[in-house]
C-alpha cells in the first residue's frame, strides 16, 4: 500500500502541490484525475523519487522514499508514460529486457518473462525485434506495459497511458489494461484527465485542481456526494460513457 | 589525470623519434626562398663532409627558430645580422658584426662572417634609367628631383624607412606614390614611375633588370647574411664548420639575386639551385619513384599527427563532455575553456608550445589535440543535453543505475552528435596539421609551405591535394563508421 503523508511541493514562491494525505490500498486501481497543471504529474514524480517533496513523506509498503531507498523502491514499481517512453535506439526486446540485463538476470529467465508478458498483453513476439519507430502507438504502449511489468513489480504507475492514442485503439487498450490489472492483482496508479477512463479503471478516484486534492473516493462518491461544486462541474464538463452512468 | 598520462604517452612517442635525430644534425630555414637556398647550400656542404643532415626547412617565424636553436632542437640555419641583434640580443641598435658575434657567445651560439651580401631595404631604378642619369648611389639620386617615386607603405611608414632616408640624402622628389609591391613593379616596368623600394636580393631585380642604388651613406639597417650555429655542435663538427666558413664573402648580392631568381622565376628546386651554386652543374633530376616515396613518407607523417592527436582529443574530450553534462556548475568552465583554446591563432599556439616541447612532432600533436578538443567536448555535451528529458525520466523510472543510464541510454542516443563532433575534429585536424610544417613536424604541410614560400603552385599542390584527399577519405570513412555505430533505431525516420 502507498501512504502519502503531508506531501507538498513548492518551487520558490510557487506552490504546485498543496499538502495532502492519501492512503492507497494495495491490489486496487487508483486514478489521479485532473486537468493539466493540476499537480498530478508532480505527485507522480514525488512518488517515484524523481524529485524530493518539500514537506511530508511517502511510504511504499512501509518503506519511506528517500535518495538511499529510491533505486530499490523504483524497481518495485513499473512505470509507463504517455507515448510509451521506449528508447528509440533499442529494439522492443532490448527495451523491455534492459533493466533485467543490467541486473544480471540470465538470458533464459529474460526470454521466459518476455514470452509470458507478450501473451498477457497480446503482443506478437515478432514485433519485439522491431525498433519503436516502426511500431504503432498501441503496440508501443503494450511494449511499455511489458517493460514496466518485467520485474513483476507490486506497484504500477501509468502517466496518461492512453493519452497519445487514437479513439479506437484507445478503447481497445483500455479494456485490455483493465483485464491485465485484474489478472495481476497489482496496486495500480493511473494519471488521466479523462473522466471516462477514470470511471472505467478506478476503484478510487482522487480529483485534483490547481495543486489541491479536492476529493478522494469512488466514482459514485464523486457523482453523488461531491465535496465541492468544482467536482460536479468537472464531472458535468466530461460526460462519462453511458454504461458507466447506467450503473450508478 | 588522463591529460598527464596522455602527455607522458606523447612524450614517450616523441622521444623515440628524438633518438634518431640525435644522430643527425638538424639544419633549418625560415619560410622564404633565400633562407631555403642558403640552408640547402649548408646542408649539402655538411653532407659532403660526412655529416648526416635532417632538414627542417620553412620553420614559421624567427621566434620559433630562436627557441629551436637555443634549445638545441636545430644546430644550424642561415640568418641576418640585423635579425640576430633584434630578436636574439634584443638590441636592434647593434650593427657591427664583430660585436654581435661576441654577444651571441653567451647563448652558446656562434656565427660566420657575412656571406657577402646585405639583404636590406634598397631603392632600385630601371637599368637604362640609371645609365641615362649616371646613377650609382642614393646620393646620385638626390640630384634628380624629377624622378618619380612609387614606394610601398611598409617603407613609407617604418621608423627606419623613407622619412629618415629622405632627410639623410636630402631627397625631395616632386612625385611620390604609396603603392603595393606588385603594382609598383608593374608601374616601374611600364615607365610610370622611376624609383621603388626593394629588398636588395629580391629575385625581381633580375627579372625586371633593375639597378640597385648603393646606400653610400649607410642609412639602411645592416642585414648581413650569416650562418648561425650551436657552439657544442661546432666543437664536434669542426671540419664541416671550417668548410662552411669558406663561404664567407663568397656570395655577392647579385649572385644571391640570381639564385633567388632561379627558384622564384625559373621554378627550379632549391636543392638543384644549391647544387648548381656549389658545383656549377646539376645531377639528374629526381626520379618519379623518389617523389612517390616522399609522398608516402609525408602521408605517414601526416597520418601520425592526425591519428595521435584525434585519438587524444576523443579520449579526453568525451569524458569532459560527459562531465560538463552532469556537473552543470563546471560545464560553463569546460565549454568556455575549450572554446577559448580554439581562438588562439595556430602559429601563436605552436610558438607557445615550443618552450615546453621543442619543435617537431610533439608540439604539433599537442596543438592539434587542443584544437580537436572543442568539437568533441561540445558535441558530446550537446548530444547528451539534447536527449528527450522524457526518455531520461523513463530510464530513471525504470530503476536503471546511473552508469547504465549513461552507457545504455544517453550515450547511444547522443552518438550521432558525438560522431559529428569527431568528424569535425578529424577534418579540422587534417587541415590544421599542414601548419605543423611551420615547426618542423613534416607532413603534407612541408610542400605547402615550400610552395607558398617559392610561389610555386605545383609544389604547393603536392601537399594540398593529398591533404584534401585525406580529409575527404576521413569524412567518408567516419561516415561508414557512424553507420556501424549509430543504433539502427535512430536512423530510420
């Protein structure tokens, strides 16, 4: 589980993330929701130890994030970014196996793992020998997910994982990802600005606005018991898919 | 640290070649025809006296030759008394040869008496003008106020130039033009002017059949041609030195003008001209295989200069570029210093390095190494800096160790930029290495400098064409290497 205590971030005079507390349960999918500039990416970077928090601390399964623990903690997290973040100079296979190679895992162990995950994300093995720039957006994102899952992390962080995809691929991959996360029983954190995605993925949703956590709860909580008028406004501005509404 | 190891390495490279030089007497010249001819005459005399000679002709400037002979890098070269007084003894007022000979003893040097001519400023007229007006000396010229003067701005503006000359001889011409040397000669040829300034042994004097007026009041500075040599060398080669001293007073100004003209006007090699002077005839011209052999030797010399310096630039520049990328605090310093080095004029840099390394290959390689540094450092830095920050974040997010991020992600992504830097450095190196001839490092620069000094285009091209070919080849070769090194995923698009 992820325990965020009194975490904030300021750059000089400017506060990009106001102090917040959040406890995110293990083996569930949590959505960090908000428009761009709301502080959600800052929170992510703090969670991964890419930048230090100005106040407070983050604990991953009881271990506090600091420069000494960062490498170890990060290896227990899988990280998927928008447009995949695949290294353009490496083939798909080399991209996903890079970390395991540097950690000294055996070739056969790596191959085994790649085959297993390729099956899970339904990505043809032949595509692993190609370079990222000759793959489609959806294929790259699946590779990105494989790369994040290689070390079988307990936590998976996804930053706008569907952001760069066209609508059809997007809907398709969204369903795939739901299936994958349900199969793996991981703690998943997803950043998105898309209400539909949030409603579809999230066991919980944390809605951010201008550096503040506005409300944390389930989608029905947000829809039926909005903490502030902003929540309703945000929900109304983006109409969630019909089936989600119907299930309310 | 690496730098010092490198310098050590370079010095050990150098010392092996020095070993060979110890057995040979290095004869040098400065980069103009007369100096080449006199040095070659000396070299041939030494060889006749069983001295093994290494010719380092066309050294860039008086300062360079001065350093070289006082350090013992060279043992002998032709010089002018005025220059010795000025550059060696820092006493331009010293004119008497005897006094100069006395003073240079303290530098461990010795010089011959005048070889017989004074290469100084002089005024010249067309021969028929001199005959018509019965002119022998400058005093005679003062009698002809209608003579039209065309003088170079050099002599017009020098302290010891025309203004003082006019006062000394009471020259008061009605017509005086300030013009360029080549234009003045043409004007003189066409009869548009009557008097111009020349160097007293200029080959043009013969070509245009000019008459040099005698400086009967001794106004112009004394630039007697002499051979300057190290005393310790003379002690060991007394017979050869004695034979050289037999040339004292044997070369008149007219004779020197003809020798210069043979080289400059008739485009004969200074080897042939020197041989002609000593023996009155020439042996067979150089066979083609000899020329090919010389080309091959120069290619090896040039390659050696470029490869060692380029290799060092890469070995030092790449880590420096990486350091600049990681340590933002010192990146400005690293980048600015490497840029600063680039702004030092090559000849000045070479001259700076002589006190440290002497002349020849070592300072040349070190200078080329310095010049090659900036493109490598800068392109490594900007290549790393240009990597998409998202990819770097993605690598950190993956949990890769910093060294793996650098080695497996950042450097491969920066490789196209780094290779561009290396290519730039190589091409600059091949070009700049031609200047190495100015400090006696050989290579393609040797024929280029000779060609420039003699205004002899074919000789110049013997160096310039192979140098250009080498640059093209290097470009081509490095492109092929780049194809191999740059990851395939970065090339398609």
